[in-house]
C-alpha cells in the first residue's frame, strides 16, 4: 500500500519519510492534496487527531472506503456529510483500543524489539504541564511519556 502522512510542520517531513511514509501532505489542505494524487479517493484512512482532520480524512475516501479513528485530540467536532457517506457506502469505525490479549501481544512485540515506538520526550508526572505545553505548541514528534 501507499502510506500517506500529514503534518503541519516541514521539520517533521524527513522523520516521517524515515519511518516509511511514501507521500507527505500538509495537514492544512491535505484533502485537496490527496485528491490530486488519488482522484478516486483512498481506500483506507487512519485518523489520530479528530476534529477538522477527521472531517477532511472522510472526504478523501473512495467508494466503499473505510476510516478508522482512535483519538479525538482536537476539541472541534468532526463533521460528515451523511448524504455523501451514504452514496459512497463509507465505513466509519471508532477504535478505543483492544483486548487484554492484544495488549499482552503488543508488549511482547515491544520487548522483542519488533515494535519501536517513537518517543519524543519523558517528563516526571509532577511536570506533566510541560508535556501538555509542548503538545499545544506542536513541538512533538512521537509520544510524550509521563513517569510516576
């Protein structure tokens, strides 16, 4: 498959390519950029942001396309044109997580080095506000870990 990533930061482009992205488009107008590359739309989208990003991702889907979302980072509402969704027979799936069995498998893969999470920074729990400020400033690439 072709992996398309979005970012609002030019400084993150090289890191996304290093992680395996085939194409990178701007978050600000990614619907238009994706539709130029794939006029019929894309078969699958995975959204980890929510809000307007989710709305744009739904708009990039081809007929019978599927979007899976697993976060709602942005406070604004995701909006879907229900008529288009019906006509294109889209699949919209929310994924909150998995089963304990899945978590154990992920931990095992992590311990074996198969899964290598991208960690931006680690903060002690009493400095959690610094992590949130970094997130709000869009100065993060990867996960922020809070340590107890």
